[in-house]
C-alpha cells in the first residue's frame, strides 16, 4: 500500500487554545537567540534526514514521525534543553533518523 506524502517539518508556535501551528522563521523576536539557533538547526537536520512531521487529524502512516519539539533555555549557562516527541506505531520502529537527530 502506498503511503500518503509526509509534511515537511515546520517550526512555529501553537495558536492560543488550539493545535494550529503558526509557522515562524527561526529568528523569532519572541524567543531568545539561543532558542532560535537550536530550532533552526533541528529544522535543517530534520529536513536533511527527511524526518516526517506529524499530521494533526490526518491519517497517520506507518512511517514514524516527529510530533513536536520543545526547547527551554537555562539563562545563566545559555544551555538549551531539547525534547523531541516522536510518534511511532511500535517501539521497535525507531528509525536511524531519530538516532542521527539525537
């Protein structure tokens, strides 16, 4: 069975009280520059590795996908903590792309 095309990973913020993603560039004035750099890097690597993006409300394929990411900044050290939320049907499906992204 042919799989539906996957959405390209997009970085942005959720609209208030929704799951609607409002795309933004990785130079958002709302974020600390360190967060913008990390988001730009994650987006670039994910596209290079062809990591599929989660499709809200759509039919999910059997292809594992990145559902969302969060990043927080420790201002004193400027270190960023990155959390990747991955969706897959079976634990054994973790693709090499996920390991490469980490």
